[in-house]
């Protein structure tokens, strides 16, 4: 969005038009645009309003009902933190005793919304003038939040009364390509985590693909998944890491943002359950067993895998790995249920058959059982599900789930069925 489009949307006419539009329907967008032009609406204003309507509809999955009152950009929405995860961030700052947070790279203001929603004072900054203006609009309901068009790294944090810092450096180029080198983030990761010398309570959102080597030794590095999708990693310093440095995996399940978007307190809905696994001082001796496939197979959550906590998952599940290099855990009996009110750290399956990978024999196996619908999961194999389905030429009404993986170093096929409730 450019400054001219923003100005049009913020005019009384533009704001009224935007909020009067019907729920976005991609199939009706052209019809609606034609109608608006016929009614004499400025074409640029109509285009800007329809773009915002489309982005708001897309944003509901991340931002709940807050999206209906926000101004958005595609890049800003892409990088914005999900409301349920931003709420976790905000509670971390509250628990650390922080009262005033500087959100140094606020973007459209998603995390600042959560900070302000739990009662924290917020100083939000962004280098881009239009983006800072959008954040100002999006935070208008919170007098405890102020936004500046400024370089957050240039703030005098002590003079500003800041006792907590948060940053979400840009991890994409202007062309949309992902940046994997932390030194190429904007701002560079080294420059941000150096701020902990001024304000120990420092949190930094980073991409979940960040390598383990080179992570600061004094940080808790936490990978977060939401309903099985790994969405971010975070570096937490000082009082924001009360359990000390190390690696952790935070798993959120059954996320459902209520119609009121969480009601301004940053809270999750009652349906959300969470679980955290973390490394500890005793972990040097934690080496998982490796053995034959048992009666059950467990697929650790993606955050657990990214955090390098598969051995911890195997230990908790009471199982062993099917291969030392593969993140599948097998057990001879059903794994214990997760503690009450917490998320499962792995998805469970009952093992029906195990066979070495052989395309001809697999095709015959599935044909004999009338399998026409196939779910394929894979780890440690170059075979693609799409290629396999084409080669199998499936016919029939039955459904099956296959796991393609290595067992003791050799390619195997596991025929499985999901356990009730996934565990």
C-alpha cells in the first residue's frame, strides 16, 4: 500500500466504504468492483477498499476478529504473528514483571496488539512510514500504545523507560524470497540481540529454520507449532527465560479464536491446550534406543523435531526410534496419554503392516485391498507422494495411510491407521 491509497482509505468516505463492504467473496469481487464504479466511487479508492476486504478475510485465521478493524498489507500479514502466539509472547513479558515494551519492528502491529491487550505500555516503531501509519490505525483502541516512524535500534531505551524489548526482524527480501542467514535479517540478528546489554528482558522472533549452531548460549530458543504447523522460533533472554538457556518446543493444539477475537486481553480460547518440552542439564546422557517397528508409530510434532528434542519425545512416549536418523518413534503398547489439559507432542498410529519398499509388491498389496484413496507420509526418502500415487494407479473405494521411511537404514513402507484423537 502506498501513501496515496492509505490517505484515501482514512478519509471519511474511504473508511465508511471499507466498513460497509459485504464479507469478501472472491467470485463476486469483480461484480462488486463494477457496481462501485457505476455508483461513482473513485476507482483507486474502490480498488484499495476491495484489497483491504480481501486481506481482512485472509487475516481472520491469524488475527481473529481484530482483522475486521485493521489495515493490512500482504507482506505485513505474511510476517504478522498469529494472535494465539502473540498472546503467549505477551504473557511471557507479564510473568517477567515487564511494564513497558519496545516493539522495535512492529509491522502492522500484531504483537503490539497482544502486549497492549494484557495491559503493558507499548512503544512500537517501524522504519517504513506507511507501515508505521498502519500500525497507528491498528492500535487506535489502546491508549497505552504509541507508534513512531523510527529506527528502533536508535532508541534510548533507558530514557524511554523501557524494561522489555521485542523484535521481529524482516526475513524476506523485497521480492518475497526467504532469508535464511540471520546476518541478512533486517535489522541483523546480531544487532538486535546485543540490546540485552541495555535491557536484559529481550525477545526476538526468528524463522523456525534457524540453525542450532551459533545460537546465543544465554538464550532459551523456543520453536512454536500451532495445530501441527511450525510457525516460528523465538529467542528469549534474561527474565523472559525463567528456566534458563536451552532449547524448547512449544506445542499448541485445538486453537479456536472466539468471535470476539480474544476480547482484548490477549487470551486464548478455552479450547487451546499447550505443551512444552525442553532440554535440561541431564540431557547429555539422553540417547534414544533404536529398534524394530512395534505395534504403534508416533510422529513427533514439528516443533519437537526442529528443536532437536526427538530423544526427549521418545523417552516420554516410552519408545524407540525406527532409525537413528529418522524422527519416528515406535512402541509396543499405546503411549501414555499426555498430562490432563495439555497438547500431545506426537501424532499416533496403529501399525497394520511393515514391508520393504517394493513398488510392484506394494501395488499388488493395495489392489488386493481395493485401496483407491491413499494418504502418504514420508521421512528419509526421496519418493514423492504424487509420483507414488501415479505409479500405483489406485482403484477402489477403500482408504489407507502409508508411511515411507527408513527402518534400520533400509527403505520400508508402513501401513498404519491414525489413533482416535491422534494419540
